[in-house]
C-alpha cells in the first residue's frame, strides 16, 4: 500500500512492460496489491492491453519473455482457488467507538454482509477456459483494500486514551498489511493465531494506533487493510480504553 515507481513507465505498441517484480525466497510466498493508471499517448486510437502475473524459476529471467498460456489454478486438495476480475478494488465500511466503554470488537471483511466479489458479477471472458473465469466468490477479499472508517468519540469530561488492535477472527490465522490514516506508514501484520487456536481468554494481536482524545473530542480515521493470500478471514478490529 506504499507508492512505488513502475519498472517500465511506458510500453510501446505491441511490446511488453513490467510494472513490479519480486524475488521470492525459497519456501516463501510473496503477494501484493498493485494499482496503476493507464493513459494513451496516441490520439484517436483505442487502447488494447492485457495485464498478467507471470513467474520464472530463476532470478535472472526476463519476465517479459513469459508469454506461455495461463495456468488454470493451483490446488493440492482438489479445491479451485478464486479467480476473477471485478470493476472495483476497494471495500468501504465504518464503525464507531465511545471512549470509556471497555472492550469492543468489529468483524472486518467478514465475507457475509460484505461478500461483494461474487462469481456472478465478475467480468467474464467468453473465450477463456472455465478455470480462467471466476471459479467462486472472492470471500477472502484477496487482492483488494478494505477501508474501515473509524470514529472515536469521547463524551466524558476527562481525557481518554484509546487503543486500536487487529487480530484474527477466522478459524486459522490472520496476516497481511495495515495502515492508519494520517501516518502514511504501512505495517506488516504477522501470522496471528485465531482465538480458536489459543487457550484461555487471550489471543495475539497487533496495535494499529494509540489515540488520545480530549474531553468532548471526536475524530474519524481510516484503517486500510490487505489480507495476505492463504490467510483466513475475517479480521477482528478491537478497541480498548486504557
């Protein structure tokens, strides 16, 4: 969710350019959300382009040379991973918290009330084989940004400090990236075990922000999140007055 400079900022007609590439360490997974705008430098000519993700088996390969057919999907258990393209890449929601009200929890990106990336509303290419189209809904919201507007209120007569956390809420673990608006910094979220995987009443979490609120103050900030591929959703947003 940070700004990057594309490797190739312009691509000639009929040629291939690279927006971003990574070297992936052994036994690792690399993921990312890439947003970019396209503009045409040739007037009165419609743009015709294709966007692909490609891979190579060595670190010196020229990725522009990989024009092999699209891989249908990867599966070890017979399950088809979600595939598809939608006409938006952000989901927006909101939540409010009153300082002094103890622990409160919000179920972000729950794949139920905000299950917007369904197979039925995905773009479909009639010439593509079935596995290239939307195999199922993208309930995990992989490859998008989840924007949660957070309003913090202090209706008491004293200054209050509110802490905001992210934790796992699914059946396994949560991981990804998170940003608190106003800071301009993106933080990695390590693998956080679900409450179902830990004993007692505690579970691991990461602190997103600590906010001091004057008496009668109210602020609104945005938590922007991206879920790592393979991680469970939804995420838990927790609020606490300390």
